[in-house]
C-alpha cells in the first residue's frame, strides 16, 4: 500500500504530476494542492 508523500498517510492510490514534483500524493492532498493553485 503506497504512502502519501505529503501527509505520510497510507492510501490505496496515489496521484502525481509536475505540481507534486512527481511524488505520490493521496487524493485529499492532491486536490488541496490543485485547489490552492487554481484559487491563487
């Protein structure tokens, strides 16, 4: 089971992209990151 790079939580699936530096983020951290990017 993968761990989120940001919150270190164990999750069933991680998401990554250039915004995360290609580190795996859980869905919540990934959505929070993109929300912050789009609202800024």
